């Protein structure tokens, strides 16, 4: 819960941003939201926001024991 801060684990934060970049590259809905945010904020801020969004999706995957496409479909509705 909350923001991704600089007090968190540095390696984990780096890996999350890398994973979010991959999600932006391969998930059209994720890319659309990232590009929309890039028009309003700096691209680094948009990357961290995408990483946080990915973390929320991963949390729901673990909590509900569902695969990624199903989590995305249920959260988008």
C-alpha cells in the first residue's frame, strides 16, 4: 500500500521498473496509460507509476491466485 519510495529496497525498485518497462512494451493497455501519463508528467515519473500499477496487479494475482490476463480483465471492468 502506498507509493514506491526511495526508502524501499533499491534492487527491488530497479527490478520493478524494468518489469514495468517490459509490460509497457508488450501490453497495449499498459502502453496507452503510460503514454497518456508521459504527456502530463516526466517519463521517469510515468515509469515509476507504471511500476506501482504493476505491483498492484501482481498483488492481486497472488491474493486471488489468478493468472495475469484474468487479473487485468477483472480490474479493467
